[in-house]
């Protein structure tokens, strides 16, 4: 088969997929909306009070982590503000103490180091009390060279974005099980569902985080730990990271997904957390799109995504060649 014929067939299949998607979209949107409504009514409990609980928030020295810390403090949580950059963590603590009458303390810890986290837990228990809210927010998106990434950057993304979640679970979950209550929130990404070309490591770590939390929810259900709630957050791009905003501007994805502010995302996260929501996709329309695309075969999913993004990534390659 000639290259021209093959290319024509690929385009034809993509067009057929789009026509099919357009034809059944109204029904699928209705089903998705009904599913979300049923989930809210039947699957999510009434909001729980978290006043007086102790929360550990990683990567809380800036951006989304800081916004989540402030939102949890607004709800009455005492906050362990954790960051590798302790000065940023101290700034977050100051903002909390200036506004809310809760206890907050800054801690320097490397979330990729299990021993650091064991020591962190001991300090937090001594200073604030046992941890019943864990927010796995720390994450990195290294794009110094998207097309020939440095192995050091690759390993760092794996360690921070994925491996650290196993260590925090091992350190903080046993006490939650003993108390038979708690909340675990993990910040994944829509990139874990819709992989970003030339961001394979980042997308893979976020997909791994999503799967890890799904497995943990099933484990807790099997152990009848019904009052330990696990929530995974799948946001699109946030304004809180200058590297990310620059990347979305370069690629042009801001036209498809408006950049979200840390404050609006933090409010939605905490609201969903106390309701026991399993997964939160932001913006909300992304949840519907996410479910629509997954009904197609993998090859069609690839073609549909590339249909909208091929030219943008081609432009990006040309600019970096």
C-alpha cells in the first residue's frame, strides 16, 4: 500500500470517527451528565466536617499546594506545610496565621526520601497531632529539553510525581487505618488520561498516580475502611506554574483548555474531598470529554487527539529544532 493511500485512509478513518462522535455526542453527554448526577446523589456522602483535623500538604510552599493549605485552614484544619523550599513553606504558614485561627507549621522534607517522611510524620504528630488528611500535591514538570530529555530530569519526575505517593501512603496511612478515618488526596492530571506528546514521562507519572489511587480505594473497600476517603484530582493546566503557562502558550492549548487559577481548583478539591468524591476532573467539561473519547478504540483515540494537536506540536518541534 502506497504512502499516499495509507495517509488518505488514516484521514478517512479520523473523519468517520468525528462523524460518529458528532452523531452520538448528545446521547453520550446525557448519559455522562446522568452518571455524574447519580454519583453525586448516591455515591458521595454528605460533606464531613474537617475542623480540628491535621493535614499534611506536600509541595505547599507555592502555587496549588499553598492554595489547598489555605482552603483547608479555612475549613478549620491544622496544617503541616511541607516543601523542599522551607522559605516558601514559611510564607504559606504566615498567610494561614494572618487569616485563620488554626495551627500551622512549616516543614522541610524531600518527599522522594522515605526516611525523610518517617521523620516528618514524627515531628508533625509531636507538634500538631496525628495526620488524618494527606494531600499529595508535590510535583514537577521538567521541560528543559522536551525532545531529548536529560535522564536526571526523567528520574526526578518519576520520583516526585509517582514514587513519593507510595512513600507517603506507607508513612501516613497506617494511623488513618488505626483511627478508621482519613482523607487522601492526590493531584494527578488530565495528561494522565490524554497523554501529551513529548511529555511521556510526565504523562506516565500522572497516569500511574491515577491508577495507584484507584487500587488503594479498592484495597480500603476490601478492608472495610469505609471512612478513609481517596480522591484523585485531574486538572488541566494551572496558572500557578510559569513553566506550564509558557508551554501552553507555545503549544496553543490555552485555546482548548482555559488556564485555571489555584484558588478555584483548591476550593473544588476540598469540596469534593469532604464529600468523598473519588475523582475530580477540571474543568468540569473535561470529565465529559474524558468519558466520551474512551468509548473509541485506542487507534481512534490517538487520531482524534492528533487531529486537534498535530499542527501545534509540529510548530513546537520546528521552534526547538
